[in-house]
């Protein structure tokens, strides 16, 4: 009788060990698949980051933030790009249209500068619109003897309405 109990215990333990071995193998395969999937995801993210870094490098050619010489000139005036853009956006307050935009607003619209980027210590690029027509302008700026900023439209582009 004791022999049968030992045999039964050994049989149950064998089944338990077999069950654990199969589960462990399946868990290992699942873990390997998860690791493989995560490695692929990490590689995709690295590739995306690399693409974005290249785009950033391409776009940083015309940014005040990456132009040490222009930043130094502005530092001497006491201005930074935010202050310059604030002064530029204040030109929108002059009624009825922004004087820097060489076009009148249409259909009761008013031409205003919407977005701008300081390119260096002399130029700004901006876009403008009246809700119907839109365009871009290249603005030159300088500081007078009193360190007051002045803007002048250098070139403009008006897109045809579609």
C-alpha cells in the first residue's frame, strides 16, 4: 500500500514537474517574443529620433538660437528674440492693417502678422493673413541711437486665394 502511495506521489510530482516545465518553456517563449517586439520598437524609436535630429539640424541653420554671432550683437543691444517678437506683434495694434504688410485686408478682414521667427540680428520672417488672403514677409529690423527697434518690410509674398 505504501508502495502505491509513493508511486502515486511520484506520478503526481512528475506531472507537476512536467506542467511547470511546459509552462516555463511557454513563458520563456512569450518573454522572448516580448523582448523581440520591444527591441524592434526601440529600434523604430531610435530611427525616428535620428530622423528628427537630422530635421532639427537642417532647420537650425536659420535660427537665432544657433547663431552665436547674431546673439552677441543682440546681447549688446539688450534685446532678445522674445522682446523683438513682442515689439513686432505690437505693430498689429495699429489700425486698421499692420503697416508692415503691404496689402489691405479684404472682405472686412484686417491684415495682421500671425507667426514670426527671428532669423538673426537683422531679419525676421513672418506670415500674415486677413482671414481670406495670406502671405509671408521678410522684415529687416535695426536699432536707433536710443536703442529703439525699427522694422521695415524687405520682401513680401501674397499667396493667391484658392
